[in-house]
C-alpha cells in the first residue's frame, strides 16, 4: 500500500493548506536571511518564507520534491532537493532550520530522531535558530489512538469535487509508532487508499531528545500561537507545541 507522500492529489486532500499556521511560522522566522525547511512537502510554507529569505526545502519523497518544484520552483531564492533528514549534509549553515508540521514524528526510532537532530545541528552556525513543531500526546492518552474504521472528514479538490475520508489507526505501545490507513471515497466508492506512519511523542520525551542533542529551548508556543512556559505540560489530549531553540 502506498504512502500519502507518493500521490500529489491525495496528499493535497489529506493535508489542506493552513494559512494561519503559515503566517505564524513566518512571524517566528523573523529576519532570518537563509532558511532550511526539512520535510517541506508540497512547498507551500517554503514558498511563503521565500518572499523575504533564501529558502531550501528538503523532503525524502521524490514525488513531493517534484510537486513543490513544479508549483514554486521558479521563485527566486527558493529551491527543493530530495534528502533524508537523518543523513542530510548540505555543507553550509542557515540562519534558521525548521522541522515543523510533525516533521520529527517521521523519525520512528530513538536512533532516527537523534540522527535527525544531529543533522539539524550540522546546518546551524553561530546565532542560528531551530524551530520544532509537533503534535504531542501524553502517555495517559495513548490508548485512544487505536480505532476501527471511521469517517475522519471530507475534502474538496481544486475542481470542486467532494471526497469522503475514512481512517483506521493502529498504535504499537512498545515502539509508540502509529500506523494509519486512509480511504478516499467519491460518490460512495473507494478511489484510493494510502498510509501514514508516525511516531507519537510526548513532551518529556521530545524535550529530553532536544537536550541530548545540545539544544536549549528559548521559547515555546501552544497551538494558538500563544507563548507558554517551555516546561509546561500540554493538556490531557493531543496538543501542538512549537519550540524555538538554540544550539548550546
């Protein structure tokens, strides 16, 4: 079964653009003149950031790189390259390195997470910042992740066609990896089926990994963009945290 990242049309249905979130990321980017975005997907955020900075977007999926390049590749100061965030070495520093929109959750083992964080540090110089944004679930809520097939939403494509989306979720408590299967239906018939596998992180585990990699958290923000105490524990269910970090 194919991943959601192998089909541009399905990816767009499952991951609609969030203009408010992109505006928030641009605000946090500030006056950074050079930006590296990991797991840049279809390139919409990178293109917006490129309005005032030189931006390199990196994604492991060749289909996503092709989609981003086709949509935004003619913008000055913006390029997209295929690469694995665990092993990426572009041999240059950036003012800002971004691993947002759950990018770190694609690292499904401790070793993969540590390698990704080391790669981010390798692209930072004196005064550089890193932005990490991910959905967090505290340990006591993990039993809610397993669920049978259920409707998870609807989506409308660029031609105005409505699709119904159903999902199944299987969570492995030993590895904390969640495997989701999405079914896309049109007029009552299934037209596509795609998978998404991500590791579920809690706030303590993520902060420990950041500290282990030599990052210090300068600021933290909740899902509404409000600044919160870096050590503040998210609520009892799924919560999004954005951490602005410096390399120690």
